[in-house]
């Protein structure tokens, strides 16, 4: 990863460089955690202690979704549930671009630009397959009626869920890698340091 020179006072830059290195180390560590989780998920029962322990560790990792972790919320404005369904994502984009002030954007154009990048990153991570599986699941639930459980709907849902989880990890990795490779502000790292107490 090619890293930009950080901006700020000499003291800020020194501190921020240390924090940035912590992020790089944490990202590598959390990647291994995700790989182990996905590998064991194929082999173990969902209720197994080992899998639950990994899920607990991942809930505080850089790969946690924003509804579970403060780290997710600083790297993506969209939760996994809204990304995993194309219509839900489009609704989120429309709501936040029309009500950009309530979504913490300074202008409609800023919101549009942000969400266009989110979309590109998600598709790069494999999101089109997730959207296709979501559409297939919705077709099946329309056929049988919402809330009706059977083998076909259960299978379609499980395929969608599993793929969306994998793609969300890929998406968050892309977002973190891009952030670390482009962020020049020492203040950003200091404000978002990993060991910050709340």
C-alpha cells in the first residue's frame, strides 16, 4: 500500500503515523479473523462455541457492520442490510440525497458523489451477485407469499445471506484500504484512533 504524506504539525504527524500503522496492523489481523470465520462457517454448526467466539471477536473488528461497531460507521454510510438489496440501497440513496442535511452531507452533490462511490465499491466487491440473489429471493416470496416458509424460500434466503456476508467483508476491506491509502489528515487519524476511550 502506497501511503500519502500526512498533513499537520510535526507532533500531529508523528502521532497520526503511529495510529495509521495501528490501522494497517489491525486490518491485517482482522482479515485473518474473517478468513477463519468464513472457513469454519462452511464446516461447523451455527451454534458451535468456536463460531460464536469468532463472531463476538468480529463484532469489534474493522470488518464489523456499522450497526455493531463505531469503526463501520466511519468507513461506510450504508449498513449491510441496505447494501444487500438493490431496492433498499436505491431508497437509501434517494432519502439521503433529498434530505442531505439530515444525512450529514453539505450538499446534494456531495451525497450523490458519496453514494456513487459506495455503489462502485460494492459492485467491485461482488455486489451484483448479492443483488441478483436478493431479486431471486423476492421473486420466490412473491410466488408463495411473504412469511411462508418452505425449502425453496429457505434455500434462496440462505444463499443470499451467505453471499451478502462475504461481499460485505470484501466491501469493507476495499473501503478501509482506500481510506488508508488516501487519507492525508493527521487530525482524522487522531480523531478516529483505535484506542480512543469513550
